[in-house]
C-alpha cells in the first residue's frame, strides 16, 4: 500500500485576513494613481498669487447726499437759555380814586382816551365842601377878631402895670387869655386848610400821562371815599413778570438779555432783566424776575397790557466747535457723530458740552439747537462734515457721494485663475 505524505492544514481565519489586506492595498494603489493624474492635469498657480481684495458687506451700497443732508462743523457762539413766560404789564400805572364822597360829575373820558399829567378827569359835587370851607374861614375870622381884642387888652394892662395902677397878676391873666385866643385862631386856620383840601379833592386829576384802561363808574353815581374811578396805564414802558424755579434763579443776573415772542407780534422783541425779587413765593417756592422791554420796541409794536409773552433768557455764553443736536447719535454707549471721511461714513465718539442756540442777526436766535462736541480720540473736528439727523444710523464704512458727482467705482471681487 502506497503511503501519501501529510501537508499541514492552514486555518480558515488566516486566509480571510490575507484577502482583506490585498483589497485595501489595491484601493490605495488606485487612489494614488488618480491623484497623480489630477495633479498633472491642473495648471500650477504662481509662486506669489495676488491677494483677493476684501470687500465689506455693504460695498455695493452707495448713499447719494444732497447739500442739506450734511453740515460742516465750525466754531460757534452758543447761548444757554432759560425759558420764561408771563403777561405784559405797564411799568407805570395808576388807579384814580375818589378822596371825598359825593355825586360824580363831568366824567367824559372813556377807555382808550389819552390823558396828560394833571388833566382834569372828573369832579365830585363841590356844594357841601364849599360850604364847609366858607364856615371854616368865618370861624377863623372870628378867632382872629377875638385875638385882636385880647392883644389890645394885654397891651393896655402892660401900660397900667408900668404906671402902678394894676398888679402884675392881672397882667399874667391877660397874657394867658391872649395865648388862648392865638391858639384858637391857629386851630381855626388849620380847620380852614382842611376844608380847602376837601374842596380841592372834589376835582379829580390824572397823576400821570397815559391812556384810560378802565372806567369803573358812570357820571351821576354817588361814590364813597377811595372808590375807584378810572385806571391809567403808560404803555411807553412795558415789562413781564416771569416766575422761575429757585434752582434756575441762581444763574440769573440783572442786565441779562432775553428774546420774547409776544402774541400778535411777528418779530421777537429784546428784553433785559430789570429786577429780581429777593424772596421766593409762598407755596410754589418760585422766584419772580422782571424783564423790561425796550421803550422804542414797545412803541413800534403797539403792545397792550395783558398780552402773553414767552421766550428765552440767555444765562451763559461759550464759543466752541458745535454740531446740530439732532446729528448726535445715542444708540451706542458713547454718543457719536457720523462723519464723512473720503467718501465713507465714519463713527467718531464725542464728549458733549453746552447745549444752546446761536444768536443770529439783530440778536435773533437760530432755530437749530447746537451742542459743543469734542472727539474722544482728541482729533480735531472743526471743518469736518457730519450727517444731519434726518439719516438713521448708517453702518460704518458705508460709501456716500454728493448728488451730481461722478459715481465712485464699486470694489469688485477678483476671481482666482
């Protein structure tokens, strides 16, 4: 019997692992070949390729500006103003009152009539006071006659005393009677003066020149002492009485200037602080100040007592680089301005100073409210242009151009080769 040599049997798991490694090697070989082929077919880039320009997200947005859309920052004179209001009234006015009682006569003046100082306004029936005056004068004449008698008697007694016919005691008694008669005569004269004064008071005269503002009684009425007859106002000098807070009154001084708008008058009128009340008002704790108008302006504007006036009192003046208050943006933690720089918008943070208005020609104030500004980084702001408040918040770097100017080229991305 022929014997066949035995061969060792490999395990099945070893043969499976070897097959897997062959498949992985084949895949890697194919991938390497494809990579080499791709590299050979792609042209090489230059050693130093040109960088692609970075374009902001809003590079394609161009804002066209009109002339009124921006303003140039410059040094201005700013005034801090205090609002004031009140009613116009005449500096000089008078109420003519009756000094004696009686029936009113000859009152012909009415509201709006012009009177001169010392002019007769009305009369009170003088019959009673004329009679009293005559009575007082007659009593004074009687006292004068009695004084003359006592004077002659004293003179006679003095002569008799010198001759020794009567004693000095009788002369002293005669002297006492003479002094009493003299006192009675002086009292009678004083009574006649009082009666004369009452008779004179029946004639009512204007204490000042001006116009009749009110006629409070009618002719024929019986008036009592201190009854109001007419009111006279002098419109050549006018003022307003304005109430301000105690805190604001600290910065108010006599002589400071104000601009007032009076109802019915188109142009603002200048005024100045003439007086300041030294005491606060009970309850409101406000302080009254008195602003006097220029007499020439009061006459030209035909002002009337009682018209309402309001305006601004300049309490502080500074000179500084100023921007419109509406142009200052507050949507960041620090206020900033939108400055136009080389055709783009830049945000420049600023510190704010005095707020106020700029005096215009003839003392008029500009309608625009300004605020003093200073750049946080210390860069000069004078001469730079800022966007007005009509614009919202623009992103920094936004491209802008003037209306009618040549459009600026918009940056384009350079495609790679």
